[in-house]
C-alpha cells in the first residue's frame, strides 16, 4: 500500500462521535465479571464470521479483532482455575478445562476470534518426546535430541490417537461460539519445535540447535521433516474438528539469518501450507514470527493467507513490503495496554489507519503481558469494535 493511499484512508477513517453508533453500542454494555465493560456485538446476518470475511478480502465494516494469549494469566478468572489446577498440562489436556478457559475472554470481551487454549508443544508426547511445562521455568524436554539415533526415535504425530481432547474441545467451541466469531486453532512451526527439543527448553542463544544445523544439517533436516509432516496432520485435524482458521507460530525462526531461514524454516513452512491447501483450500492460515522485520518478504513466500506482524515493524511499511494480496494481523505493542485509555485508543486508530481498509486483523504484536489491567483489555475491544471504515 502506498503512503498516499494510507494517508487517504487515514482521512476517511470514521471514529464515532458521542451521537454515533458508539453511543448506541454503549447502551448495550454487558458487565465484565470483574467490573470492566465491553461492547456487546451487533447481530449480523453474515453466515461467516467477520474474521474469515476480512481475510478473504470481502467488504467488511471494520477490522476483526482478537488478541494473542487472549486466555491467560492476566485474567483473574484464569488465575482461579490455576489455583485449583496448578499443572499447565492438566489445564490444557482436559476437555472441560480447555473449553472453559478458551471461552473466558469470549464471555467477557466478545472477540472476533476465539483461540483454543493449548500449547505448541502439546503434540510432543505423541511423538515420543517427553516434556513438561513447569511454572517459573517454562518448557522442559526431558531427553533433548542431539543425534540421528535420537531423531529415529521420534514418531510422526497421530492427533486422533494422541490428543483427542483437542478435537473434542474444538468441536464444543465451534458449537458454543456459533459463527459469531471464528474458532482459531494453532500449531508450532517445525524449526521452532525443533529448537525446543534440541535445546531442552527455552533458550537465549540457541547454540545447540545452531550447532546441529551447521555441523549435522542432515540430522536437523530429518527432524524438521517429521515435524512438517506431523503439523500438517495436526492442522487438518483441527480444521476437521471445528477450527475455522489456524495460526502457525514460528517464534524462533527469526533467530536464523535470512540464508539459514531459507534452508531450515521456509521450505518446511511452505510444505505445510501447500499440503494443507490441497485438502482444505479455504482454511485461512496465519503465520507469526516475533522479531520478523528482517524476514517479512520471505514469510510471504510461504503462501500463508495472513502474516502477523510484531510491533517492531511499522504497519504501513509492513503492508508495502508484503504486498496487498496478503492479509496482515497486528500489531499493537502489548505494552500499550499498560497505558491510559486515551493512549490505547490512539494506538488502535493509528494501527488501523496504517493497515488500510480490508485484509487486516487487529491484534497485538505479541501475547498479552502478565499484569495487564483487565479493564484496559475491555477498553481495547470496545474501541476496536466501534471503528468503522
């Protein structure tokens, strides 16, 4: 999008006045269980959720909005569940808990996307990679992968057998949300999953995965291929059970230089997208990689439907670099939600102006931070849903 068209859109963006539809919306406020408020969505005759229509380039009245880490530690209702069920894996592998947690933000904020409460590492147990997620430490891989023999022990993933609770939860979510929003699934990208299992958990320097990549590339490629095949199956499984869009998280791919991204990440992302599109051509696929400013053009080469930008990329610049054929998601700095309501409002409007009309999903540039005031999240959704193109 040219700077001229961005400026033209900025001039035409309608921000409701006191006498406009915002006031009408406010007459239908629903109360947040913790004292915040959020605008109740208008009934719509559209058969498809707003998010899907926006991704597909259809004419929409406003950008759809949801937030990464939408269900999570900033919500007091979630903290209450954590006190009763302290194990993350217990919370994320129990159908009733997954549904309850996934619906917590839906019940309070009515976002346009309701994302499954899960983790990108959930498939690992079904691939013969024992792991846990420990409070205060994060993911722990009990037997990190280091050799070709280790890779040989990794099984390809069968979601029906290993994670039936995911399918059941998605089916329930789809029924509960009833097309008033899009149900979102998600998976980890091959390189990011490989980084966790080789490093043994989270990492600051990624020396182990890079040592493997640069000294034994065939071993890493073998592991990446197993993840690519498995995540293709997992995306299809989620779609078959109610997910209406799926986000692929390649969080650690931006630790690679561009030339190494082209070898160790891009081909496997492209393989997943191409394979999924063969069986589910209408399923929107969203790709997110934090710190991806140096790789935007390469992310578009994966043929995903949406590239999610982090906040270090100017939205207007990201639009220009990606081209207008691809949708964008993002990219308000999560830290903005610690600011005043006026500051939050201004940043939302700035992001929407720079994204331009259509093919934009309003979101944060990363997940919500712990400690974010819940009333500010409510304000974010209220302002976002009052915008009109």
